[in-house]
C-alpha cells in the first residue's frame, strides 16, 4: 500500500500499474525524493509479471514543472545536482520492457518534457502547455535531449530549445512530443483506448517491438534484413507466436489478453 505521504502513488489493477506524480504543492517538480519513488515504482512494475502496461499520471493541474529549483539552489554548495538522478529516471522509462503510457492533463516544463518523451505513448489535453525554459534561466536542456530530440522534428527542436517559447498540446502532437492531443473532457477516454489496445499485445512481443523501435539504422541493409528475418522467425516459433496464430485462426482471444473493466 502506498504511504499517505508518498510523492508517487502506485496502484495496480487488471495488469495495469499507474504511477501518479503526487506533489502538487511544488507542481510535481522533479525532486530527489520524487524521482527516488518513481524509480522504485517503475522497478516494482517491471518485476511484477502480472503487470502488462504502466501509466504515468499526475495529480493537480500541472503534470510536471521540471527540476526542483529550490532543491537545486540548496545543492550548489555540494556540487551534486538533482539533475543527475533525472538521467536514471529517463533511462528506466526508456529501457522499460513494458509499454509506458503518459497521461498529461496540464502543463509540463523542462524536465517534465523529458518524462513525456521517454514514454512510449503520450496523450495530452489540447489546452496543456509546454516549454523548454532552460535557456531563460541560464542552463540548457541537456539531460532530457536524450529522449526529446529523437521525438522532435529538427526545426521545431531548434525553435523551441532556443526561444524557450510556450506551445500548446496541438503543437506538441504536430512536432512529435506527444502521440495525441485531445479536448480535456476526452482525455481519460483516449488514455483508456490506448491502454486497452496495449494489454492485447503479448508481453514478450511488446518488449520485442520496443527493442525494434530503439534499433539503430543499419549501414548494410541486407545484413540488417537477415538479422530481422531470424528475429521474426524466433517470434513465430515462440510459445506466444504459436498461440497467437492459433487464436487468430480459431477466432478467439489469445490467452494473454487481460479483460479490463470499461470504467477503469
């Protein structure tokens, strides 16, 4: 059970773990305690074989305001910046073998955009606002670039990194930061649709598909095709592959499908 004073709420039901940033008093800023709890929640979800999908959510009107600048200012004397842990969080999200779906109902700034980009899928409210504000306080969006730049169109990245200007959910979808932007009253329904689609995938196949998405472009196309053909064959001959083909032919759900309640 999650502690009453936790900064990240953890709830698991029907194969879905929801990690909710719950530090609205400081706009869900990325403090060391919050990031520590987020890493622990991710690790527990990955270790739980019953968990199929991870949803990253938030309480309060703001998704995440970025680094905890109060904590950062206090850390100047030691020279150990809280941003160091952000790299661990982004790596854990990126490397997670289970699909990560972000629900963004409100504004995100700086490091918060790194979390969104690290998720496999992200759905935001169209009215939510975003900004890479780092240059306006004399720093750069260095750590989050590892997850953000592969998502963004290069011209948009240059504009938004250099100006620090605010943009809305529609623009976030256009430039690749989020998967979809919807009216606020349709956000939960859109998140449910993605969640319900994700739990229909075989766990090993979802992990394999995520690995494909991270695979670098090959210089030798024929060698790459040979590797991918061998990989495809392994999946078709796997236990899940045999079951999936049989289920399709027999017009029934494969055994790994998790039935979800419509209102969850």
